[in-house]
């Protein structure tokens, strides 16, 4: 595992593994919003992978571009078996394999992937959901964030991961007058919400953010996830709203009902 105290390269080379619409939209957002020094390429494995892959090199081309960091947006669990070979071919030193749907990367397979990569000296995090990733930790289950120590993953997480919006609020009108996207979600949902929040009264901001989050739409799963006893879409939406709550609380119009004596 790489040392977080070592600065990541200025020209960050990223390979995104995609298998469908979900991954393509994520890649498009990253390409539009990432620093000019980041170089983002994508690779789509064949859709006819066997359930058990005896020799991953048969399905991972030698022509994959050299990369520092691999992002997995695979919508099928089988692709996880290819990631270690892709890391070897590209020379990648870190992998982020987010879990927005348990079926795409079951928890047992996620642990196995981390073990495979650790054996070849490659750092790996599996944030559940994707937008739980910060510079130091990522979500695993309700109430638990797992810490990590890797400079490449942290460099990515400064820009993309857990939503981080900084609000400007007019104290006289109690309207949101500006929103700075300090950290976007991988899919671009956070930036979409931010653009729509300008002009919204603070009393309506959390509700509006929740509705906008669903309208984008968020691509996290809508099935109940046993690690959270909730859907990952709701977990994602609540993370966004929680990030706004402390900022708007001082401006909210809180009224108390006093019963008649």
C-alpha cells in the first residue's frame, strides 16, 4: 500500500472500468469536472465473461494505458476478478471500487478483491456507497467508516466522493445566494443539486436538496441493503442533506408552540 505522506503525481492518470450507462455517465462527469492535469481513460471489458475466470490475462488486454489509479464502475460482480490483472498491466498503485449496488460488488467479493490487491502491493478501498468516500475514510455499514492511508485515493477524494457544499446565505432574506461545490459526487449529482439550490429559502433547503438528489437521479440502489437497513439511494441522499444541516441551522426560522396556561 502506498504511503499517504508521499505526494501523488501532479499528472494523475486514471483508468475507469465501465460496463454500461452508469459508468459512462460517471466518466463523463469526471472528465468535465476534474483538473486539467488529470488524464482519464476508460475501458469496457467484454460482456461475455464466464462466472469464474481461471486466467484473467485472457480478458485484460496488454494495450491498457499506463495508470496510477483504477476506478471500477462495473455493473456486474464478475469484473472484480479482472481488476488485479488490470492493475498489473497498467502499473496502477491504487484502486477504488465503489459499491452503489450490493449485487455489483457483494461484501465478500469486496473483501477478496482487497486481499488480492494487497498481495501485489496495490491499495484498494470499496466505499459503500460511492459518495461516502472522503480523504481519510469510506462507508462500510451504518455508523461505521473505515479509515485508509493512501495518497492517490486521497487525491481523488479531495475532488470526488462524499458531497461537500459550502453555502452563502443572506441573513436578511434567509435565501441561499451561492453554493460552492468543494467536493462533487462521482456521478455529478452534488453539482446538479448545488445549481438548483440558489435562491431557495433556508427553511426549504434540506427538503429541496433531497428531492433534487432523487430527480438527478442518483444511481445508487433502491433495494434495502442489510448493512444499512435502508436503500443506498437514501443513504446517499441523507449524506448530502446532513452536510447542509449545520450550515443552515443558524438561519432557520424555528418556532415554538407555547400551550395556554
